[in-house]
């Protein structure tokens, strides 16, 4: 079992949507829950071009890439 959040995406846009959900915790006063690791299951390398990766990493979240 993986620690952290797991997402299965097929595009950079889908990953950005997942990251938006994580970063939205700040807006609802739950920013202290933003930590740990995001496990990204993907099939296309373009997923790694998601624009919201840097802000997520700046919040202390590590990303583990898992190619399908």
C-alpha cells in the first residue's frame, strides 16, 4: 500500500486538476493536510509538464511517478 494520495491520470490537464484539489485545502482552512507524497500513475510522459507541479512541491509534497 502506498502512503499519500494516489491519482491515475492520462494528461497534464488531469494532473493539474488533481493538484488543484489538493491546493484547495488551503482555501477551506485545511492547509495543514497538504503534505506527504502524491503517487502519479501515468502512461504518457507529457503528464510531467503539468503547470501546477512547482506550487505543489513548494508546499512540501513529493511526487512519485509510476508509469503504467
